[in-house]
């Protein structure tokens, strides 16, 4: 009872201090409001405004119509270049794609000779190159097929293929990006807020004051984790409702209660990391540097940027240690697939377990590291 | 205007000078004249504007309103400041504030010598002479961080005297220094004065006893000058016998007059066990012994004082008694109970006030008191009574709803005490509770303490460095360098050494204990200046010597800071691995399952197009549509292929069957790639079908594509990402380290050396930049090694060209760090501002995720004016495209342009004076 009361009052103090910190509040508002919206909708398509050039050695109606087939927003207006410019242009990264239409192309298509178009791709721009190549081929082929249809009987495919996307039928990029962005924002802010709250008390000497009072390290650390976690939880709930659901229009397939519960468990583990970094670092500056080194892997390797199964085999077991990876899997399952509790049980356990480990480690170090600091 | 009698000439003059920090007034309409060739004291407690005034006189602060004239010219005038700054020396407040704690004594002196353009021979000579005179010559190689307060101040004085100034400005040079060192310091000053009679000296102090020895005094309070004159005149004017009393007498009536001497009723002797017992208490930090077998016993209800300088172990001892710090050896008992076993119940009996008046400044006075009442589980009723009572007794009533952070120091201190006694503890441990507070507030505070001790029988253990406060204690212990020199009543101690004052007794005890030790007075005398030594005046134009002095110093500091060094090399290597392996567009091992409703040879052939590919991994077959949905939902498969009944037969009959493939669309990027692969598999089946069955027209495309993946034929992302990531890390890390190194000087205070020496901003910035450019280049070599040998990405182009690019890029990125540093004032802000501001252009607009050629509008512009774009292009080009100097020259040219632009803005924005 005494412990709960202590945690409650320490937590109240924590929230009061935070509310007076206008810079932090402004940062939170920005991160969960306009910042989130910008990140989710910013990079709308994998292929956007790609630069493309044509080497036209055919000079036919068909070759000219091909240039018109590549349309914004996917591609920029194609630029016509000379054959000898090709290598240099790609060396200088002026174009990502260069299409070479061979001589007599149109005539060969008419004759059914299956002429070959050369597509040069700057494969060092991997992300755009991969998807863009498929786009270029599809768009040009449609145009050629349309041209061929006028001269030939309709070519029928032996098998029709219908590819459908589950959970996001139209493949709307911001749906997924908003969930990734939400994860990144709660990771950064929870760790920064909790760790900085602890370091501020250390720098101001108030932590010593708490330690000579009849309070345990557990109560002090728990109050920080809970208070800062709840503030972020509140921001998360608002952001989820107004930005993710209302503004971006993501339909949440699963149980909202489950989503909040899982987020709370994740916040606990992230805040525990924040407290841990706060006990390890001796100054604010060290904390800031340590935080950079912690946040980056948490964001990069969560699976939001690169699917886990595409990461190298040796790395995959290591990323199990990142709570963000489990939260990413969890939130995708709930928001898009509408999974139930048993499907995300493992993620729950992993996040809670990691949180307990970091929290426990902070408690072990707490008293010692804090009093050693001066 | 306070006029100096006689016609002695004036070294400095202030007229109508006012100074504001944000909204707070530090100086208000100050006018004064400082006579030349004498020792002038500026007296008054902390926060009355002494430091601000001295900073203005030294040229370290910018004059806001009014006029400051020093050495015959206007200090607002840059040309005059530049001309006279080699004749002024300024030692700011705080022990070793303008010294570099990682550097040794000799290195510090050498650095200052270089700043004043002294030759190597001259520097060596001067360092030898100054350190001999101050007794530091035996410790030349010791880092400043490990010096005692007294030694730091002596070194500070040496650094100030290295260029033979005509005006020496010392800001509270003896605050927090032990009495012996203090006496030695003043002896040293008078020796120097004797040797150079024409030198003027302006000193500020909070110790009135020191001020008595000065030629001329200026008393200050609340940003105003109260009065000026010879010490004897001031005392005569106010009709008082001590300077302290004279000062109080000069205070405006509103401050209230002293309520007379503090009367301390005699203590009723009490039996019973002592409240605090320390036996052989020792604390070591590594090799350093902070507290060395300390013994004492404190009786209940006693006021026990700990008297000693900064860093003598007072705070460490108190922390051990409160249980904050475990002792290395020895024991401590509170109320007969060992401290280590200190239960929560024990902590209820103790109140503690730490050095920093630790309060929550963002809470109001009432909220602070409430919080503590809650944490001590006082009943609501008792808490209310206690808070009302304390507010009344401590005079906090009017301020209950104000933020405690905004209160004056004296009130904050009373609030701290109120918080410490809220739960009615039987013992109070107070660590320098009165430092920085004016004499009146100090007296008020002592009245409260006496009250608590005599009325409530509270045991008070207090530390202080004020002699007059120590005299008020029942008993005191003299502490120096971790050891207790003597314990007894103040009177006993004074008499035991046959002196008249506690200070004299303390010094006698110290000399006894130390012998001719570390803090011994200097062996040699400081002989008068040798004429031929006076070399050419330091140049006021650009000086390569000074630039290199900064570069050399920065290099030494970085090499001695394991945290920054580790961050520079290990941090970037770790992130190189994480980024390179973590960012990949290769989607493989996609789990798929088939709902085969045909089970013919054709359907199996169709499925094998997927099962045989390295991109796909086939899972157990599906039996129903419901299972298909369930397995997609639980993420056990990412692709489900539904082959319709009669699939094979329909193909043969020429009526195309329809295959439905469901792809997990939750991760949109991955879904797009998977759809592409699926189409590919499908197409390959059609082609095979056309070849084997000879159905020429069916599924035949009118044209074919020959796709050439240039520079990366296997299309693995590591070939693109491996060379790109170093471009990002070579901006992130060097820029952050650079910014931190400059802002650190702002935070610690060493930036003042830029303000008051002939250094130019460009020398300071470029000098600090050079080591970080070297770090960038070293990082480049490490990363290139990793990319080639561990990631297996061959460097096809010119290594030398790329290295040249990295060098220029390093100069540009550190220049960006400098730029950020000029805008930020704390290290945390510097780290976050550098990281956040560079993150977006580096990741999104420099061609990493999206080629710059495909960016539009603002993003394109940002990409074009960001150095990473050009270096990333160079790196990718040199690695994968095999480009050489001729191809990369345009990028190199652009990088060259960034360097002076960043630097010029940084130089322009960095102030040459403090506000």
C-alpha cells in the first residue's frame, strides 16, 4: 500500500514536471501530430518521379508512343538522348532507367518477330530499381500490346492470373508507413523522456534527495516508467484515433483493447531501456550519444524498414533482443490482419520479458551508479 | 558617480552600465572608477553582479547599455579590445573554470603561452619561472582535473600571468579554497604586486576578511554599487568596526537591518548514546582516497560543524552517513544502528539537505512540501498542520503558490530546510546549506537552525567553509584532504594553537599535518620582469601558431576522453553493420502455400515455378479457403496460391483457367515486391508452356525485354548500400562530435579563453576542426576496409580520389557541426539538433532511398545543397561504377565549396563576447 502510494505521488510529480517543460511537450505534439502525418504520407510510392531516358534508334510511331506511355507520378517526362551519351549519363546518375529501342522495332513487332527492347537500370539505386523495372516493363508492354492488337488478332494468355492483396487491397503505402512511424515515435520519445527525466534529477541532485527518503529504487524507477509511459500512451491513443484512423484512414482490423494493452507492454520495455541508459550514462551528453546508438538499431531492425526474414540469418536472432521488433510484428498483426490474442502471445511475452530484464538491470545499477556520479 | 580622491590615474571606468540576462537585471546603472596601480576589491555576496561587472571590464561580456572604458579606450570598440586584450588577464569564477582538466599543468601553461604568440624558448622559461614561484613545479605533468582547489587557483593565476598583463582581473579567486592555500594565494599576489608596481588588480570576493587587506573597495548589492572607498573609510562612514557590519550597514533599509547578533543558548548536556558515530570511515575512488579513516561522535541535540575547503571530503563523508555511498572501509552508526543496514524506518528519522538545494524547481512551494509529506506518509491532517506551521515559521507563506525555481536563493534555501524538517526528523544532515547566500539570509537561516537544535533537540550536522559559521557550532571538526585534523569546540581549537582566530588555528593544524607537502608554498620568489624577455607583441591578425595551439589542445583532449573516442570509432562501425545488413530490399524466403484443387501434372508444374525459386519457400498445402485465410491472418504464410479445378484440362482446351494469388498486403513495400515475383513466376510458366506445347500464339509477348542491371548485375542491395552508408555515418558522427566539442567549452566555461585572449574566431574554430577531420578520415579508412573485406564489395574506381573526397567531405561535415554548435548552448541540444537536422537531408534527399534525380521541389533543393549527396555519389561511383578522378571531379568541386561556406557562417554567428 505504501509502495503504491509512493509510486503514485512520485509519478504525479513526474507528470507535473513534464507538463512544465514546454519544449518536450511541443516535441511530443509535433512527433505524434504533423510529424507522424508527414512521415506516413511523405514517401507515398516506392516508384515516384523516377528519371528515365530513351535512346530511339527506330524513330517510328511506336517508339514515339512508348515515350508517352511512361506517366507521372511514377516517371518524369522521358528525355531523349543519343546512344553515345548512355554510359556517361548513368555514371553521373542523371537517369535511373534508360530504354533503348532498336532499329526497325515497329516493323519487327508487326511481323511478330518479338524484337528486344534494352532496358538499362542503374542498379545502385536498388530501392527504386527493383520496383521501377517492373513498372517500366508493364507500361511499355501494355503500349506495345495495344499497338500489336491493332495489327494482329488478339493474343490470348493460356492462364489468367489474378493477384490480390490481403489486408490492404489497394496497397496504400501510408497505411503501413503510419504504423511504422508510430512505432518509431513512441520508441524515441519514451526512451528520451524517461532517460532524460532520470538524468535531470541526477544533474540537479534531487535524486539523492529521493534516495535518502524512505523510498526504494524500485519505487523511484517504477514511477518514472509509469508516468512517462502513460503520457506517451495518451499521445499514442490520440494519434491513433485522429491521425492514423481518421486522417490516413487505416481500418483497424483487430481489437483496439488488445492494441492498447500491447502498446502499454511495449512502452514499459522502452521506458525500462530509457531508465537503463539513464543509469549507465553519467551526463546528459553521454546519454544523448548512447541513445542515438540504441534508437537507430531499434528503428532500423524492427522489421518496418526491412522485413525480418530478409535480414541476414546471423542478425535475426540478435534482433529478438529488440522490443521494437516484437512490437512491429504485434501491431501489424492487430491493425492489419486482425489477429487474436493467441496469435500475438509470443510477442507479448517477449516484450514483457525484455522490459523486465532492462528494468531489473537498472535497479541493480541504480543506487550504485547514481551515487558514484559525483 | 563615485569619485576617486586625488589625481591618481584611472585604469577602468564604468558609466551608467546596466546589464540584463533575459528579464533579470544583473547590473543597474552602475558608475565607478578603478584607480590604477592598486588592488581594488569588489565585495558582496553571490548574485549581486560582481562577476558580470568583471566580465564586462575584461571584455568577456558584451556591453549592453552604458560605457565601459579600460586602459584608456572604449571596450565596446572591437579595435580597442583587440589592441588591449594582450595587456589584460582575466581569471573567471569557479575553480579552474578556464583551465582544461584533461591537460596537465605544463600543457595548460604551454597552451596559453602559444595563444600569446610566445616562442618555444620563451614559453619554457616563463613556465619554469611561474611554476617555481607558485610551488607547482613538482607537479607539471599532473592533469588539472586531479589538482586540489588551491593548486587549481595557483595554476589559474600562472596562466593569467604568462603574458605579463597590466591589468589582472580575478573573480572570486579564493572561494572554496582551503585557508592555507588562501593565505598562500594572497602572499603570492602581494609578491607579484611588489615586483610589478604598475600592474593594476581588480578582485572580487565574498570573504569580508580578505577585503580588509585591499587598497580600495567597491561594495555591491542587487546590481548596484552601495559605496566605494578605502576599507577604513567604509567602516568609518557606517560607524562599524568590521567590514561585514559595514556592508550590512550600507544595505538599503528595505532589506531589513541585521536583527542583532545571533544568540545561541547553551546546550543542556544529555546522556545516552551518541546520535552519529563514525569509526575509521574511509572512501576511495579508484586510487584516490576522498575520505581517509575519519572518526567522530556527535551527541544528540548538538550542532556539529564540518569545516573545510571544496573537495576535502565533507560531502563524501555526509553521503556515507546518509547511506548514499557505501564506505570502502570503516563503520558509521546513526542512533546506534549501522548505516549499511539502514532501513527505511531509519531514513524517516533523518533529514538531508544536499549541496545543490535539491528542489523540484518546476513545482510550486506548496507542491514541493506536499510531495514530501506524501512520501513520508504523513496523515493529511498532520501534513496540513506541519505545512502551515513551517510556512509561518520559515516565512514562506506568501510564496506558497509560486514556482520554487523562480525564487531567490535565500528563499529556496529556506524551502529546502522546510522540506528536510517536514517529517520532524531527529537529525539533520546539511551539506553547505549557506553557500552563495548573502550575510543577512545566512543569519536568518542560522536562527532557524538554533531554534531546531535548542527547542526541538534536533541533532544538526552541518558543513561549511565560512569561519564565522563554524564559530556558531557546538563543536567542529577541521577537515583537509580527506582527513579530520582536529575536533573540539571552536574556542578550544582557537586556543589550542595559541591563535586569535579559527582561521589561524586551521592553518596551523594544516601546516602541522602536511609538512612541506603538495600544497607547500612556492620555493622561489617571482623576480621582476627581465627586460629582454619582453618579445614582440602578439599579432592581432590571423595567426597560424594560435590555430595550431587550438588544434594541438583539442587532439590531446579527444585522445584522453574514452567516451568520445569510443563513440567516434566503435559507434560508427557498429552502425555501419546495422545499416548495411538492416537495410535490404532483397525479399526472399517468402512462405507460401497452395490450395491445389486440380492436382494434375499441369498444376504441379505451375506450382513448381514457385517452389523451385530461392525467393519462395513452400509450406504445407492448404485444404480449404478458410484455412487459407486463417494462415494468412496468423502470418504463417505470406502468399497463398489458389489453383482452380480443371486447371490442366482448361489449358488444353484453350479456355484460360484463372489462378488467384493472395499476397499479404500489410507491409506495402514487401507486398509490391512479392507481387512482382509472383508475376515473374507466372510469366515463366507461360513461356515454358509455349515452348513445350508449341502453342505459339498463346501467351506470347509482342516484344521482349533485355534488362541490364548496370554495376550490380546480381542485384544485391549490399552493393548499393555498402558504399552509401559510410557517406551517412561520416556526416552523423563527425558533425555530432564537432558540435559537442565546441558546445562543451561553452558549458564548462573554457570558451572565455576565446573571448579574452587575442585569438580570432577562425583560429578557434578551424583549430578545433582539424582533429575531427583527422577522425573522419580515420573513420573513412576503417569503413572502407569493412566494406571491401567484410561486405565483399570491391572498390573498382580510384581509392586516392575517394580518399580525397572523404577528406573534403570531413571538412564540410565538421563545418556543419561547427555551424550547429554556434546556435546551441547545451551539449544535449547540440547532439539532438545535429542529429535531427541532418537526418532528413541525409537519409531522404541525398540519393540513398531515392535518386536525387527523382526528387522534386524543396526536397530536390535540400538534396542539392547538402554535402552528403555529392560524397554519396562519389562513394557509390567509385565502388560500383569504377569511376576515377575525371568522372568525380564535379563532386569534388562542389564539396570544396561547402567548406568555406559552413565555416564562414559559423565564424559570423559565433559571438566573440558573452552576452
